C-alpha cells in the first residue's frame, strides 16, 4: 500500500481542494543521514559513504517507526552522484524507508517555513522514542 493511500482530502474555507494531509496518527519523518544515522561523512569523501556503520539505535527506532506505519524519508546533503552508494548502504544495513531526497542545502542552521505543521527535533547523539516538551520557537509576527 502506498503512503499516498493514507492521505485525506482537505478543503479551504471556500470549499476548494487544498493539499491532502496524513491522519494525525501518521508522522512524515524527514531524517538526515550523515551525523544522524551514521557518522558524519562529508561529500568530499564519498569513498567512506559505503563503509561507515549505522548507529544501532537509529536503525532500530527508524525501522520501528516504519513498521508502525509512519513515513520515513531520508533527506541528505549528499548529491545525486552519491545516490547509488547511499541506496546501497541503506539496503546493506536493512533500513526500511519510503524515499530518499538528495541535495539538502549544506551548512545547517535550517529554518523550515511551510503551510503544514512542522516539528523539528535536533539530533544530539542518540535515537529514542520521542517525547513531548514545550520549547520557545520563532513564529511570524501577527
């Protein structure tokens, strides 16, 4: 079953169709690769991309989320020329995932602006189940 099968139709206040949404119980995870599910390998050293080991806790948690029905998409700063080695590596280590997006801008300090709900979690060295915490965030001025 495609994850698109889970999308529910949504409408604006005029009754016009707008972008569909996943049900609240299904999360759409965008996961970085380098420094998040394995050691940080720069694009300038692609020979290391196929040989590094995954972080065991990342593999376990991501595959658990996949099995629970969540959408797992890897979003990496690796370029299209690194797609083959990246897909090989993900398959070799049995990562379950739905998609792989290459070419994320490099340099960090990301600020995502979207018309859909976005939740960001900074990886700090260990994958676990997520918990809810209240934090200050930047928002548009009213």
